[in-house]
C-alpha cells in the first residue's frame, strides 16, 4: 500500500471530523518533539525459497532487533470538549525514525560454520510512521490532564543489510548485500500526562508503543547456489519508549 494514499486518507478523515463540528469553534494545534524509542522483535528467522526435502537447512544464532535511537514527531489536530472533564483530540501524526542497528557474530551456526573466520550479519533499519490518532483526555484541573491515545497508520521501513563470510580455506566474500523497503499497517498507542505551561502552550510527557510487524532483511545463499537461497526476517517488531512533546494551540 502506498504511503501517500494513507496520508491522504488520514488528512481527509481529520477534515471530515472537523467539518462535522463546523458549527462550533474548535481550537487547532500543532504538536512536535523528540521521542527515544527502543526497537524489539522476535528472534531473527529464515525461510528457504526452494526447500529440498531431506537436505540440511542452515541454523542461525538467536537474537532480535533490540536497539535504541531518537525519533522526531510532528502532528496536527484539533480539540473537541465533550464535558467539563473530558475532551477528544483527533490528529494526524508523522514520526521520523532514527537508525536501528544490529550485528550478529557469528550469524550462521552449524557443523560447516564451526571453524569460520568471519561469519557476521550487519542490519540497519530506519523509516517513518504516519498515523491517525485519537487523544482521549481527562482534565484533572486547569493545569494537568492525563490521556490515552490509540492510533492506526502505516510504517514505511527501509533496511540495509550485509552478510560477510570467510572460511579457514577461502578468501572473504559477500554472501548478501541488500536494501529492502516494506510498508506495514502500524497500530499504536500512547499514554501520558499534560501540563498547561501557558493558556495555549502545553507540555506532553508520555510513553509510545508503535507496532511495525514483519521486517525483511534480504536473501543470502552459500556459494551463490540458488537452491540454498534463504530469506532472513524478524517478526513482531515494535518500538517502545518515552516522548516529550510541545503542543501549540491556535485560536
């Protein structure tokens, strides 16, 4: 699914909701700030493209995409008061992710790899997430409020990967080098507390959880043999971490 279509749909959704409340004045806001997100996933996995019954399959070292980096977040939305204590704020959010790196040394394990000199997989992941989010906010008093914010969007993920291999008898050569792009549906949720620094400026401190799904890392084969071509990927990838946002209201 193309990211631009998802962005257009989210913007149209916000405009539609805003139009529904056109008879009332609703304050518009922009929100921006840094997040620090840790990535995590299930252990890296593989699938043979052309499996041969009765043959040995490679084994890989256990490990997951656990790394951490900064991300930047920008959002536009509006606030609708539904009672003296509750308000809703739909918004469109864009998050630019930093680079998440992981190295496995050794990567392939087994009887043939036991004496290898070099057997290292390097993976790097980056990308962005576009989402529609609904902030459900409870007003404690004039200064403080708490909120939960479920959302749904799309994650556009890019990976750069290389697998180096050298045995005791052979020269170093590259088994895999690939750049992969993938777009996944990305449900997410955040929760936190907001403080009114001024009448139109708020400080938002919370925690984000962003689901990324399955991340592909490329295809490798031993000795350029098509029958040993193997896809490497990580399932159940997600991001989790704290965020600090500043909210500016207009009108």
